[in-house]
């Protein structure tokens, strides 16, 4: 159904784009505009000795191999890469910078700290905060996701550890997922916190693992061990934790054999409807998140969840 939402006009535009050769990218960007963001200015790019895009906060470390055009983006927000505003803005800036870099062809997203890819949204940002704070927080989640999910690049998640909730959201936004073998978990466990995955996150889960499995996983807030995640198709490959990055690089090299423009146009053809839907319903989605998250009963559940996390020790 979603595919059929791409209008005939767009299909013609895409075909023309392929046909006109030299001007292909200009046409491509007209057809599928990628948004830029003033937040970029706050995170100056630094280029030196093959390192680049190191953000001013260093919560995101980026290294690009100039020869292959592969950039590795490492989340570096200890202890568990919880997605706070700083990390999310830095990630978004980084995705957008790489997007604009014509020599960049692929992005590998991973964690600087093995054993935890990302613990998901910073729960403290959702607890006892003003509605405005929560609304602004959610917009940062949306913008980060739009930049990654809508990327023309090959995007590969090298999931070198636990990957719950919004960690899984990041993984699902990528084109391919390689996860560490062993006792690491991945999934959308929002309902366990009395939260409800928004429509665009639910849809990506459905797109990746199919309706029945996604429906069940979302309802029970399932977190799957990596072997089960592989079986479900939630991840595409497993590797020993120390090899996840290397396996991701090897996989990217296979993908690089495919011509960029055909691959990117094909990707956008399947993702554009959902991207457009979120862009169209952004404010509605923010309001829902703000109203749901600040509800007293949800605040109580978040408090209990936080206590459970602390009590684990
Ligand atoms: C009709 C439509 C309605 C729509 C309604 C919409 C409303 C809502 C939509 C919401 C959808 C949002 C989508 C995403 C949501 C989220 O991401 S919520 C976050 C969920 N995350 C988790 O459940 C993971 C929690 N963490 C863990 O399970 C573990 O920490 C770990 C990742 C497995 C790592 O374990 P370990 O290495 O043992 O570290 P810990 O000791 O547990 O943690 C270290 C410290 O970090 C703190 N911490 C952990 N996770 C978080 C977090 N997510 N946020 C903030 N802080 C976190 C933990 O408490 C420890 O702190 P200290 O005790 O102070 O050291």
C-alpha cells in the first residue's frame, strides 16, 4: 500500500532522473529533498588526517575513509549512549554533514563503548519535565530519525551490544543491521514503560519483520536476544562482538558494488511515503508524545522503571 502512494508523477521523475545522466543528482535532490538544519552551524566540521566531523561535544566520533567513502559514526555518550538532546542533535548534524559530502558513500553507525549500542531515549529527559521540554525533546528524536532514515547513503548499523527502544529505532532506520552474538538484546520495549511507539516507528518495525511479528513484539514490548532477532529478521547478520565493525565494513564493501544512484533512488522510492507522512504530521506527533508522556500515570510508570533500573545494581 505504501509503495502505491508514490504517484505516477514521481515515478516519471525518477525515470527521467535515471535517463538524464550528468544532471542526475541535481534532479534526484529536487525529487527527494533532504532537509538541512541550522543546528549544523553549532557543530563545526573538523577535517584533519582522515578524521572529520568531530562535533564540538565529542558525543559523536566520526572517521571517514577517503578512499572508500565509508564513514564510521560512533556514539560516545557514556555510560550507555542514552539519547539525550546533545547526542541526538550531534547525530543529526553528523548525518546531514555526511549527506552533503559528495565523496561519502556509506555510513556505519556503532557505539564507542562495546556491550551497549544505545540504551534508547534518555529516560531522565522524560521524567518530571515541562510539556515544552518534552515536546522539544521529541522533535529532536524526529529530526534525527528523518536524517538517518532519509539518507541517500548506504547506512549500516554495527550493533555491538544492547539495543533497546530508541537504540532499536536507530538500527531500524538503517539499511542493514549486524549485531553482536551473545547475551545482548534488541527490540522496542516501549510498552514496558507505558509508552507507545509512534506510527513511524511502528511502521519501520512492520516493514522489517512483517506485520504479525511486529504487532506481537510491539504489544508485549519484547526485547530479543540476538539469535532470536536474527531469526525474526530484526537483524540481518550476527558476528562476535569484536568482529562486528569488520563484518560491517565487509558488508558495506559488497553494497558499494551497486551503483549509488540506482540504489539510492530505489531506497527513497520505498521510504518517501513514510518520510513524507512524518513531515506532514510532525506537530501532531509531537503533541501526542508531549500529552502522553506527561500524563500522570505514564510519569508514575517511568518513575517505577527508573527505580527498577537503579535497583538492578
Ligand atoms: C495512540 C498513540 C499514542 C502515542 C503515544 C506516544 C507516546 C510515547 C512514545 C514513546 C516512544 C519512544 C520510543 C523510544 C523510547 C525509549 O527509548 S525509552 C528508553 C528505553 N530504554 C530502556 O528500557 C533501556 C534501559 N537500560 C537498560 O536496560 C540497561 O541500562 C542496558 C542498556 C541493558 C545496559 O545495562 P548496563 O550496562 O548494566 O548499564 P546499567 O547499569 O543498567 O546503566 C548504567 C547507568 O545508565 C542509566 N541508564 C540506563 N539506561 C538509561 C536510559 N535509557 N536513560 C537514562 N539513563 C539510563 C542507569 O540507570 C545507570 O545509571 P546509574 O545507576 O546512575 O549509574
